[in-house]
C-alpha cells in the first residue's frame, strides 16, 4: 500500500495559476486572461494553461503590462473628461449668447 501522506516533488511545487495571479493584482481571472491574450508571448490562438513559478520573470512583465494598460485607461478617461468639459463650456457660452440676442417679452 502506498503512503499518500508524504509530499512528493510534484505536490510540493504549487505553480501560480491565473486565479492566484489575478488575486495578487486585485482583478478577476477572466480579465487577467484577456490581458495575457493581448501579450505576444501568450497569443498563440489556442487554449493556454497559464502557470508560473513563484519567481518567474514573466510575472514582472505581466505586472508591467497591467500598469501600462491602467495608465492608458486613465489617460483615455482624462481625455474624455476634458472633451466633455469643453463641450459643456461651449454649450454654456452658446446659451449665454442666445439669451443676449433673444428679444425681451
């Protein structure tokens, strides 16, 4: 009979999976997989079982990609807010100009 209580090399090595990495970055695993598929080293077009070792340098590259995407998202949000504020200011100026030219009743 085999003793299953002893740890083998395979059970001792617990690779980091997508769900673990996503929890580390504070996001859902599906969102992390979407980011991974956008990276050239993971975009192979087939199902990929993502696993990393604890000190894998790929984790640092993934973190850098997440930071880059967060910065791009923040920049897009700022640009959209500025465009909205500009349109609101133009509409307010146009309304003020219309009220000056409107005949009094």
